[in-house]
């Protein structure tokens, strides 16, 4: 998960930081993708396991 996200974000950073022709349009596409990848990673690695653990504890008791 971390390798995939880091490669995607590394690929999108030049698009976000670019200053060539059409960079304003591409920046509007790349910025939400970077935010989405970061939030999806946090959700996958932290929130979903925590919710599963809470659900498992409630189900067992």
C-alpha cells in the first residue's frame, strides 16, 4: 500500500508543481488525487483496522 501510494504521489508532484502550458488545469486534477491518495491510505492503515477491532470486541462479548 505504502509503495503504491508513494509512487502515485511522486508521479503527481511534478504535475502539481509544473509551470508550463496548461499547468493550471492539470494542477486542479492532480491536487485532489494527491489528497485522495493520502486520505485513502490513512483510512486503510488506521481507521478500518480500528473499526474492525472495535466491532470484533463488541461481537465477542
